[in-house]
């Protein structure tokens, strides 16, 4: 036990575990994160792809390869901080609150991050005014009343504003609010952010049986062994990509009334959607408190160190 | 005179002043007089003032602090680094060696050279919605202020690694620690704390493991390891100096490499 204690209070272990974490973090940036395991098996040579998936490197920050060094770092940090505090108290020395606050703050940040990793909830809704309301947790609904996009003279976005109404379960109106980028709507235990915009292009297709079907950008249908992907509307024409095997996709541009596969294009429409992200993150408050402790600790450590250096 | 021409004149003046400062330092170093020359820090201060004036002038034009693209960030970084070098010369001249000042000035000139290259377009563009946040201003400005001190730490650590003189090594080690000791809290506050607060406000996620965030964290971890390595007698000295050099290399990659090589939320140009 004593050996273990000595190991965990060692500065060399602290430096080692910090550097291991740094190196692992950097390695993770060399591999795209969070994709389907099949992607890694296809993209990399088989043994490397299998190794990436087996070690969890494709979702590194949720894998034991990251959590174990993190745990080691947290234990090392706790033991070092406690041993420093008690050591100074035993010797009757004044506490160095700066470094202790930094260490305590980092532990609180790690705790907050763990809570976020387990309990954070996020969903993005793409809505246009008049669309059916989106369901939020707790039985509330979110309806987009209006949406405005201001642009600079060169066409770049200047401001996006969504006016939304939130209704509680049973239809009671909680309120209607504007949401801007960097100015989220704060509801109890939930925030709604203006995160993106999207254009929804729709092509209306008439089938051989006389039935109408709508296809949105990114959707596809099969025809004679090929896949026909609706890539959107450009200059009033529908753009379809025909993909077959490993050949480069062939692009087809169609005006209304022209044929694509077994269908005839009978209509095109386009509309702007507002991307609203609802987030519930019980880990943010502890993480923010931890960051505030780190900031206070850094300030205090700096002042104390400056005092020490004075003759 | 159009405001764009004014900032071009100020930028060119800053480049010229830095070149004059560098030339004066080189002449003094070649004469092997030892100690710091009595002149070169004045053009250095004037260059810092000119670069910060470019930032102010562009900020007035776009009605927002001008630190929202690569060019503006580089100009601010170079101005802050020149100011930090001048402050070291003024306040900590007992620690500052002429070679550290020379290396620091070369780094500032290199930053300006990159700013004037095609990889950093200099159009005057007001920020897109996500960048219109004062948390972003705190995030960027404090990060670059911290990294300006890291430049001094980097150059003095490099010199430590090649120096054979024990007295000189002690002085360089002290300078590296002082510079990083001041830069580290600024970098922590700017890159990690205000960055997290801004990300939470803009996207609802204070940490996304985006490549830039991950590299900034790795940079911070390396500097944290540096500060702790000084507490272990066996690591103090050479290992600390290597960590200081590695930390600055990581900081540079976080700024340049990630923007151009690793796609993510921060891949703006």
C-alpha cells in the first residue's frame, strides 16, 4: 500500500501520465473519429483497420485506451494534491492555495466531463416556419414561428434569427423567443442553440403507376442496378448523380417534365430550414465550476509565486 | 488615404522596424560585445505599436475586434510577441540574453512573413455569426498573449540545449521558467477556459474533441508537464528544456497545421 502511495504521489508519474495523455490525444487526431467500424476496415489495410477498431481508436475518447490513462492521471492528481496539503499542514507551513485550487479544479472538470459523457442529451431539428412542432424532453414542444437570415453585401451570413414558441405538455404556451447564434434560448435544464441553416430541395416525381413521390436532397432510388441520388437544385434544374459500381458518378441535369429512371420530374421546390440544437448537459455546471477554480488557482499561484520571488 | 492603405503602410512600417531591430542586434552580436545592445528594443516597441494599430484600425472598420481570421490573428500575434519581447528587455533585462532577443525577433518577423503570404488572405471581412462573440475575442487574444511568452520560453530553451556555459544555462533556465510561468495562465484562460465557454454558448458543447481543441489540450499538457518537470531534480534542466521546445512546436502546429491539414470546427482560413 505504501509503495502504491509513493508511486502515485510521484512527480515523475505525473509528468509521465500527462505526456502519455498528450501523445494519445495527438494520435487520435490522425484518425477520423466516430465513423462506422466498416469505414476503417475499408479505408485502411486490413490489419491496421482491425487494430484501430479493436483498440477503440475510432471512438478514442470513449475507449478504455483514453479512460484508463485519464483515471491514472486523476488518481495521481488527487494523491499528489492531498499529500502536498497534508505535508505542509504537518510541517506547520502555510498552504499554497494556488496549485491546490488548480488541482481541485481539474478534478472537478474531470468529474463534470464524466457526467457530460454519460448524461448529455443533444438533438438538432431542422425546421421551417409552419412545420409541425419538434418534441423536446419533458413533454415540451418547439415550434418555429419565423426565421430571418441577414447577409453582408458580399453574400456571407451576418445574422440568423429564429423566433420560436415553446409549449408545455397540455398546450400551455411557455413563451416565444428569438434565438441567435451565440445567444441560446435558456429553458429549465435545457438550452436551444441556433447552430446551422440548411436548404431543403425537393423534387416531385411521377411514377409509372401514376403515383407522386417527393424526394429530398441526399435521398436516392435504384434503377437498373444503378443508384440515382438527388443532389439538389441548381439554376432551376434538378441535379441527379448516377452511381454504379466503382465508376465516377455521372451527373444528370433535368428540367421539369423530363424523365429520370422510371420517373418523370413534375415539380421542384426549395426552402430554407433553421437548424436548432437542443442540449441538456448536467455536466456543464460542474465543469464550468472546475474551470473557474482552475482560473482562480492560476491567478493565486501567480501572485504567490511573485511574492516568493520578491527579495 | 483609404483605411486599407493605412493598415498596409502600418504593416510595412512594422516589418521595416523589425528588420532594423534585427539588423542592430545582429551587428551587436557580431561585434561580440556581450550583453544587450542599447538601441534595438526601441524599433521593436515601435513595431509592436504599429501592428497593434493595424488591429485597432481593422477593428474600427469591421466594428468588431479584428482577430477573426488567420491574417488578423497573425498580425495580433506578431504585435503581442514584439510587445512581450520589448517588456522582457525593459523589465527582465538581467535575465534576457541578446541571443534570446534575436531569436524572438526572428520569430516575430517569420510570423509577419506568413501574414503577408497568400495563405493568409487580408480581405477586410466582418465576422460570420458564430464568430460574433466577445468570448471569442477573449479566447483568441489571451491565447496569443500566452503564446507570445512561449516564444521567449522556446528560444531560451533552445539556447539552453546548445549552451555549454553553466552560468548561462542557469540564466536561460530561469528565463524559460519565468516566460512560461507568465504565459501558461494566459494560455490556459484563453485557449481552454474561454474557448470552452465560447463553444458552450455557440454550439452547446464545451468540448467536442475537434482536432484544434485536442491539439490545444496537448500543448497545454506539455507545458503542464514542463512546469511539473522542474519539481523533479532529475527532469529539471535538459528534459524541461525539451518540453518547452516541444510545447511551442505543438502550439505552432495547433495554429497553422490544424487549420490546413486536419479538418474540423476550427478549420477557418
